[in-house]
C-alpha cells in the first residue's frame, strides 16, 4: 500500500489552471473528431443579412409553403447552433463550480489556525473564507456561468418549441390540402347513396323503384307498391305470427294477400 504523501496536495493556483486547461482539451478532441461548431444561421431583412434570432414572424399563418420550409430549416440550424453552445456553457459551468470548491477547500485549510497556531472557531474560519478575494472571484465566476448556462438553455428550449410550432403548421396545411382534395372528389362523384344490406334499387319483378322497407319481427323486408312483390331472405312469419309461403322465385306471399291475387301478380 502506498504511504500518504503530503506533496500530492495541489496548490490553489495549480488547481485553477488544471481546470482551465480541461476546456481547451475537450474542444481540441472534438475538433480531432471533425465535430465542429455549427454556425448561426442568417436571415434576410430590409436592412440586409442579420443573424437569425429564432423568433417566429407575426404573420406565420399567411406564409407560403416555401417560406414555411425555409423557416423550418433555419430553426433546425438554430437548434444545432444553440445545442453546441449549451454543451459549452454546461462544460464551463462545471469547470468554475469545481474551481470554487477547490478555492474554498484551500482557504479553509489556510484559515484553520491563526498566527499563534491556535485553531480558529468554525464560524470565524467560514467568514474569513467567504471574504477572501480569491473566494469572491471564484464565486462570481460560478454565478456568472450558472446564469449564462440557464439563459442558453432557455434560448434552446424556445427555439425547440418554435420548431415544433412551425412543423405542426406545415402538417396542418398538408391535412387541409388532403381534405380539400377528398371533398372535391366527393362532390364530383355526387352524394353517397346509403342502403340497407341486402336491399335492391329496383323491384326484381316489375323493375319499379317503388320499394318500401317494412320492419317485422325477424328482419327487414322489401315490398313493391306497384306490383305488390314482397321479398325476404329469412322471414318466416308476418307481424301477426302467421306462416307465409315462400315462392320459388324467392318472393313470399304475406298472409293478408289472397292466393288468387298473388298468382295474378306473378
């Protein structure tokens, strides 16, 4: 087992420098992997080309399909740009947070005893640590990069929501076009015709369109008011429960029609 070596303790200035070097190392390794920082998109205005802000125009519903597509592309580029900036801000905040912890640790050790080598009270040591210039500088950096990271994250979230809004608008416009196309096709074909399953457009006997649907006990039946044809597939009794004789042609005679009249109508 390796014995404790007090020389392993790192000094305050060296610790701060080590953390500062970490940011450069990370960015260098990203560049070696060809992961480059996405550029911020530009937008055309009356004053010329300016950096894209990621905000939505007030006339979003009236934009053409081409303009919506261009806006969606710029929002996507803005997301990539802010995503990279958010990662850098997160790295920087992590670095300064660790620097602040190291500064506080070194100062607590430094102020542990007074000039007479007497241990200071805990509250006195905390007060001397927090009022030390090095702690104040490190704490200020931590507060700054914490706020910077929060604002970059908020900008990224707003751009992400704007991208979703434009994408939804494009989808809705496509659905409107499909709905209009279907409506035009239906209008060209005429109104739809709804019929009961198994019914006929014309009487199978006389060809008349004077068919009426009659609802009895078992199922729906058709009756022609012109030739008195009466048809059913599975009706065996009428509304009074009387048996009805089936004809060979598929029509059946209701009980209230005599056989002579039925034969004449056939």
